[in-house]
C-alpha cells in the first residue's frame, strides 16, 4: 500500500503521540509508586511518635532509622544473617 507523504507524516505523528502518552502514563505510575514507598518509609521512620527504635524493634526496610545511642550507651546493629 502506497501512502502519500502527508498521510505518512500524519501516521508517524500519531504513533509518536501515542508513544508519548504511554511514556507519560508509565512515568506517572512510577512516580506514584515512589511516592507511596516514600510515605511508607516515613511512617516507619516516625514509628512510635518519633520514638524511632528507642525500645528496639525490627527494621524491615532500607532507609533512615532513628536510633538513640550515646557514648555511654552505644547501639549496635546486626545483619540479618547475624540475627
């Protein structure tokens, strides 16, 4: 099938536009997933009303954790393999 140059340009533009829309949808989904993960991590960080892990606990995420070690009473951390 032979198409004219304007028709070919229109088809190419349509395909390009559809690709951009798909990319934007995928980006929005990824941004939403990152935002939800950040909120979950923040909630874990604020565990116990900003008490962090004052009384111990299990850290089941990768990220920041509030700890309460001092020079006189340092805190130690173990890997999952060591626990």
